[in-house]
C-alpha cells in the first residue's frame, strides 16, 4: 500500500498542535487563542481522514477544501500567538513551516483532483 504523505504529515502536525496547546496552557496560562489553535490545527488531519473515505470525488474535494481552510486558520492563530509574544520566533517558525508545507500539499491535491474531474 502506498504511503499517504498528507495523512501522515497532518497527523504529525496535530500531535505537535496538541503539545503546543499543552505548553501554552501550562506555561503561558493562555486559554482562549490556544483553544482556537487546537481546534483548527487538529481538524486538518480529521478532514484528511474523512476525505480518505469520501463517497465521491466531489465529496473528496469538499473535505480537502475544508482541510485547506482549517490549515489556513491555524496559520492565522500561529501568527497571532507569535505577534502577542506567546510564541518565540523559533517556535513560530517551526510550526509555521509545517503548516505551510501542509497547505501546499493539500492545495496541490485539490488542484490535481479538480483538473482530473470531467466537466
């Protein structure tokens, strides 16, 4: 069976998000923004998993589009946490790098799936 890179990377990203959430709550006593980050950052992988068993190509595209929106929202929360000094530059750069890689992957999958769709 072929390795599902986006599935693996989105799961690994979700694990990092959970750990970052725990750090923000325990060490920084930040509860509101971190909860938003937790929700959007973990739902990326959940949507990728849902897309894996989509009922149709349009359903697959829909679920991957939601994953794309969720990763974009996650980048917003990371930027906000960095700008408000809850994350160091190194913490932000590391998480943002993974997020940007994920959004590029999901976008590429969406574009190729849409271009292979009959019109």
